[in-house]
């Protein structure tokens, strides 16, 4: 699975990566290197994060559906 980011989002993430590197390591990270690191992280970590997010969303929605099922089938009280 590959992730495509629009140019604005890619630029923002690259700038954040450069700022993180500057603050954490007190040295500059070139835009080229930041882009290469971003590509690596997207390829290496992106699919796992995406799959976990899908699983979390599925679990959340299933819980909501289970709650709805209980509400619909609850006996009426007199």
C-alpha cells in the first residue's frame, strides 16, 4: 500500500520534520533529506498505522451497532 499526499500536506509534514530535527538535534535538515525521511516513514509505518486505524474504527462502529441492537430489542416496561 502506498500513500499519496497532496503537495500542501507533504510540504507541511516536511516542514514539521525539519523543525523537529532542528529542535531535537540542534542541526538543520535539508528539505531533500526531510522528504526522503518522510517517504521512508510513509512506506514503513503508514500501512500499519492505517490498518490499526481501520481496526479501531471498525471496533468502535461495532460497539455502537451492538448498543443500538440492545436499545431496539429491550423489552418495554409497564
